[in-house]
């Protein structure tokens, strides 16, 4: 019972905090541009407004376009329920497997690109292609680093991994640290932050597939994208920075784990926001230069794992 | 924690710092990373000395600190100042960073495979570090081959030299200081000679690009 409560708390926490996190990121950006900026609650207002609007779909759009926003948000919610965030064990063990999580992260991307083609706009299609390209480039590094950690901890369950990293039992320590660095870079790419993806402006190419959505669908997608940023950051925090998460499920321990988790997440998101504003967007021909470097780091961590240091 | 695993962790840190030396964009940052790597090397000697109980290794670490952490980076930074603001010092390497990292990973792996065939009683527990020492020879070679600036090629020589130093410490921790001076410490003279040559080449030809300098032969 307590596990289910934890899962529900995690989902509510990430979904309710996501617009706030996005609002704070915008505020940080505004401050770095020496602008006043909008309120940090602006995303909540936007979502409420969009939710009340009626929905308009382009003429050629079919089932995929209608189904994509709920699938996008729903997948993120499912991932959030399974991660070992405030306790070291997975609240829903079935969802806490690395392979499940990786596939669950691939599903929204697939649907996103499919919807981009489905809405029959030429700009959205280019945006969808960019999204797929990013996936192809970043997923090898994600998979390889998680595999290194799985081998180092002897399990593909995220809870077991978090437990063995938190108790410093993951064996070749340097391999785990290098994998952590590579995973942090890969997560940053996956978050869709600035050098790689969505900027704040909503031009056709930049938010690509979103251009053809409106009303509640757009609200769901916007919420889903901010939840995705939090989920990816939480995945990094859960697996590589599990220090402080509750090792036994007592109410006090869980409360302490919750507070610490929010603090760690806030730190990671703030760091990402600062990096985001210090760089400029890359042309997508050059994306590979950065992502292959991350893959190189992941490969190095794998070599360290093999030679046992 | 004070056992061979600490030595192995420091060995891995050597690989990471030497990658930073190869990948750094400017000669100044390379020199600073080289100083950092030498500091890791000194720590490795101290750790190895504590583990094996060899007093000679503490002496080695003292001489390595004086020559490698202080003198060699100092000489290189001084050379950089002598050469002046010639943009050639910071020429980009011929290989992209990603390929460099991949190449280093492959080299470390191949060296580990090579070392796992060696069966020495003194090196059984520190095989990963022995692989790192061997790999440094190839990382140094990589640095020399891919760098276009002859100033940065000096770092390749320094990395090779660090590798041989680590290998010597692992295989013969009881060797007297005189042997160490003969094998490792005298490398500082090579660095001085290379630095003087870089200065003179820069003054005469006004370029540090190895491709341009290749035109001079014959």
C-alpha cells in the first residue's frame, strides 16, 4: 500500500511541479538577459487558458494526431510512477526496469514524429525529423551508460542500481563515475534544452510538431514536455545521485527523502537552466559532433568497466 | 581503502586527465591539465608506496612533484609566452574530439588485452593500472599524430614519459632513486630541448603548424 502511495505522490509531484520548473527556467533566462520576465507561475496560467479553448485540427490529421497528446503525457506519468525517487526501491517494480524505461522514453518520441508527419504540414515534418535525429543520436549513449551501470550493480532494476550506488557498492567506481558524467550529458540532450532543441519562441521549426496543435491538446503537450524535462532529470538524480533517498520505507524517512529529492532536482534543473542560457542553438547537421562525444565518454566508461577500474 | 584498488582508481584518473590534455583547445589549458595529471601521478606513487611499503617510492614522488608538477608545466608555459600570441599554438587537432575519445577507449582496451597475457607476481593486483601505463604510450603517440601544432606535440612526449614512469613504479617499486633519475627524471632535459626548438622554429618560420613545416624538408 505504501508503495502505491509513494508512486502517486511521485506522479503528482512531478506533474504539478513541471510548469513551475519551466516558469523558473524562463525567469532565470529573463534575468540572464537582464529582462524583467514573466511570473514564475505563467505556465499554469497558459495551461489553464489553453484548456478552456476549443480544439482545431488540420484537415488531413487523423487518429495519430488526436491520440498523441494523451499518449505523450501518459507515458511520462507512467515513467514517473516507476522511478525510485524518494525511496531507494522502485515503488512499482514492474515499471522500474531500465529496459522498460528506455522503451517508454522512445514511445513518445515515435508518436511525436508520427504526429508531425500526420498533420501534413511541411514545417512540422522537418521538426519531426529533427526530433527523430536527436533520438537516434542520443539513445546509444543513454543505453550504453545504463548498461554499464547495470553490469556494475548486477541488476537492470533501477531500485537495485540506486541502492548499490547509494551504498557505494557499485564495483568499478571510476567506470560508474564516468558513466554518470556521460549520462548527465545524455540527459541534458534528452531534456530538449537549448543547444539541441526547443527554444522559447514558437516558430514552426523550433517547436516543430507543436505548430498544428491547439486547445487542450496543446496544453497536454506543453505540460508533457515540461514533465519530460523533470522526468529525465529525475532519472539522473534517481540513478546516479540517490544519496539521501529513504532506504527503508518509514514515513519519516520518506519525508526526508522527498525534501532531499526536491532539493537535488531543483539543483539539477537550475544548473541546466544556466547552461541553456550560456549557449546557442546548433544547426542540426552539427548535432552529431556533441552527441558522439557523449557516446565516446559512454564507450570509455564501458572500457573502464571491462578492465575493472 | 588503502589498497591496490586506490592505485587503480588513480590510474583511471590518469587516463581521464591525459584525455583532457589531448582535447584541451589551448596550449595553456593543456599545460594546466598536464600539471594536474602529474599531481595524480605523484598521488599514485604515494599510494603505491604506502601499499607496497617501499620507501623509495616516496623519494620518487618528491622528485616527480618537483619536475613534473612544477618544472615541466612551468617550462611549457614560459615557452608559450616566448612564442607569443601566434595563433598557431592553438591550431585545432586533425581528429574530432569524439574520435579522440573513441580512439583512447580502444587503446585502453587493447592494452588491457595485451597486459592480461602477462603473468607477473609483482603486477597481479594492479593489472588495470599496468594497462593504463601501457595505454599512455599510445595516447602520447595519438597526441603527436593528431596535433597540428608542434607545441602541443610536446605533450605527447610528456604523456608517453608519464606512462613509462608509472610502469616502472608498478613493476620495480624497490628500484633505487638513481635508476629512477636515469629513466624518468632526465626526461625534463628532453622537454627543455623541445621547448627551445619550438621557440626557434617559431622565430625563424613564423609558424607552428606541422603541415606547413613539412614543406621545409629536403
